[in-house]
C-alpha cells in the first residue's frame, strides 16, 4: 500500500500523525495512525500535511519524502534510533542520511521530529510514497 503524504497530517500541540478523513463543518476529521481513533480538529488547529514540509539544505529545500527515503538508505537493515536518543546519535544519522542539511536552520529538535515521524510511518503506514503524478490522478 502506498502512502500519500498529502493525506498524513501533523497537528501542532498533538503527538503522533493523523490520516485525513474528511472536511468537517468547522475543521477536519482525522484518524490517528497509531490507534485509528477519529478526532475533529477545529479551524484554529495548526494542521500541516507532511507533503508540505521540507528541510533546509545548503542547496535549497529537500522534500520530507526524500529525507525519509535517505534515512531508510542510511539505516539499511538497522533499526531507526528513538527520537529521544542521545544528541550524537541523532546528528550522526542526519550527517549520514542528509549530509548537506543546513545546521543554521535545521535544528536538533527538527531532526527528532523527523525521526519520530519516520518511525511512525514505518510502523503504521509505509515508505512507499505516491509520486506527485499519482496524486494528481486521484
């Protein structure tokens, strides 16, 4: 099953990732990836799709889907470190996966969040992402 990052949501102030279900009268209905519980997020919630997120690199911005695949390649068969892993372990992973990240604009806290999202996608969805062309067809 392919994962459509334009339908995977991050909600500010809420842990975990959510799958967009439908538009509600005053917000959006989403389902938690981890347990399938549905929630209505109001219009004041800060909701971002993972497809809209990019990280800063020395050559511009890199889409989150590309970062996830780079992490997968860097890890090989090894498990992903926990997002609460020691700072050196997190920095080493990103130095290997995305060596050109911009340390002045892409911080350790951002790296931890990306690792957390990566782990959730591996566990509850897949890293086989729909391409932009496939998304336009749907």
